[in-house]
DNA sequence: ACCTGAACACCGTTCAAGT
DNA sequence: ACCTGAACACCGTTCAAGT
C-alpha cells in the first residue's frame, strides 16, 4: 500500500535544503512577519523538527539565507525595471524608487527580515552586506549618470545616494507599518515625497 | 534576621508596574534588541514570572507601553530642541532632523521597538498612533512655519512632511543597522543626506 | 550521507492557592 | 488587592540511534 501512495519522499527525499528555504519563503509570503518557528517550517516540509539542522547550523542562518535571496530579488527587479532605453535621469529615479518601494510593499515580511539585525548575525554576514550593496549600486549608477548628463547636481554623490536610499527605505518601512495613510500624512504621500526629494537632486 | 536585611519589599512592594516598566526600559538600554523575555524582566525585578500578568494582560501590552514612552520621549526632545528663539526655518529643519536621528541612535532598541508591528498589536494601538502623530506634528509645524516665512516651497505640506519623516526614519534605521558607514556610502552621510533633501524644500 | 525520537533548557500564559 | 508555584503547550538545539 505504501508503494502506491507514498512514493513522494523515496529515501531521504534529497533536496531538503531547497524545500526548507521554499517553505520558509512561502511562510513569509503569508505576511505574518518573519518570526515563524523552525519547527513549523519542518512540519510543513513534512520532516522532523531536527532535520533542518542538517542543512543550517541554526535558525538565524536560515533567516540570513532568506535575506540574501531577498536582496538578490530586489536587485534583479531594479535592474529589470531600469533596462529599457530612452529614459531621462528623472524617469530613472522615479522608476527605481517606485520599484524599490513596491518590492517592499509586495513582500513586507521578507523586506523587514532583510533589514532586521537578527538576520545578519550569521556567518553569511559578509555576503549579505555585499548583496545589499549591489542593490545600492543600482541607485548609485542612476545618480551618477544623472550627474554626468548634468540633470542632477554635480558632486556629493555619496550624500545623494544616502538621501535616496534613506528616502525609499523610510517610505517603504513607514508604509509597511501603516503610518503613511491618507488620514495621517495625505494621500499619495509616496509619490509626493519622492518628488520633494527629486527637487533637491536637480541641477 | 530577615528583619534586618530584607525590609526592601515589605508585603507586595506596591508599585510593581512601574518597576517592571523601568526594568524593561533598562534592558532595552542594554541594546540587545527589544526581544527580551518577560521572565527575565520578572527575574530582574525579583518577582515571580507570573507577577507581570497582574499588571499587563500579555507581553505585547508591555511592549506597547514601552513604545508609547519612547514616542513621548522623542516628542519631548524635539520640542525642547526647537524651543530656542531666533532660528531660521532651515536651522529648525536641521535641528529637528538631527535631534530625531540622535534619539534613535541613542536608543536603538527602543526606537526599533517603537516601529515594530509587534508593539502595535495591543489594546493601546490608538494611543500609540496618537503619540506617533504628536512627534510628526512637530515636523509639520517646522515645515508649515517655514512655508509661511517663504523659506520653503509653498503648498504640498503633506508631501514635504512625508519626505522629511521618511528621510529621518530611513537614516535612523539604516544607521542603526550599520549600513551608513563610510566604506559604504561615504562619511557624514547623514548630514549630507539632510542637506540634499533640504535643497528640495527650499523655495 | 541524511533523517528521526527522545531529551534539555528554555518560553508565554493560566490558575488555584497563598498573604 | 496583589503575588506565587505548579502546570501546559510550546520553542530552539543536541545527540544517540536508525535507514
């Protein structure tokens, strides 16, 4: 009988690591925050609660891996969004900003995990920083080429990068936390805020 | 003998609620994040682990109360910093921004708690929002009076408020997470970022 | 090489019982 | 009115033992 209905996991079903990561990602997508339990992941993956420890030394290592994946996804979305030709630096600023914020609002639990200190304790700290910076690199390139085309103020590239990153990060976080609703700060606060910052960038 | 050395907590030592809050605040000040355990708080307060439940229905109610205190402190510091006369709107913008960010960097665990969704689940959700808004109100006043003095661009007060709040919140968060260090985004990134945004506010 | 079951030291929360 | 001790249902983590 077990031959008929239970051929799913033959011996030790091989790719448990990927299954665990995918299960955790889908739990993040359920938007209950990133504080799921490792035992719940194991339960959903239909393995014993001890099994994940064969693939991750501890819980925060799994969290770090998820954060890594998040940064990669964010970076990929930014690059894709900016690929089309013929955009002015101003267009590119808004596209980058809105893509970034949209990623956060679409994946709030993952986004918060990416920036939670608990996720960066593990051994992959270095990789995490690297990938975070790759997302930052996209921003930097937008600003730099804008400067070169004399659309943005020359110099102070670092200041502009920090301002833009802080702006999109802040808007994303506040919006995730429900603090940017109309009653509080006016409708379309995100677009308006980006526009306000943009005025500070223009040459 | 117990008469001599143990007169500290006579019967039920009265103000347990305040002791619990203070203990929790001092644990936040130790900067190990806001995810302390309720049992540890009780241990330090030298009461049984069940005692806190006579004063708070659950853990997140305590967290919410701490967040509330944080918003009050932040608001008070902003008001104090802006009290002196004779500042230009531009001065006031920088003073408010740097006071805000400094509060976050001085109390990182408390600041993160204030903006963590877990803290806003309790029954004091409404109060929390109210107090958060009071801190926001300070920002709004700075911008509004700046507009009235024709130093800042007229109109779009909501956009400016959102931009400023997101900027300081983003800078605070990124800085707490150690992502604004020199190697990454240039030294003095915070000042530079505020200056960049300021350019967008000026009339 | 990969997984399981029992075990350990914790949590948050509840509740009868003590002062 | 305020606090305690034992108890319950969970965690994360470890480790001998199974396949």
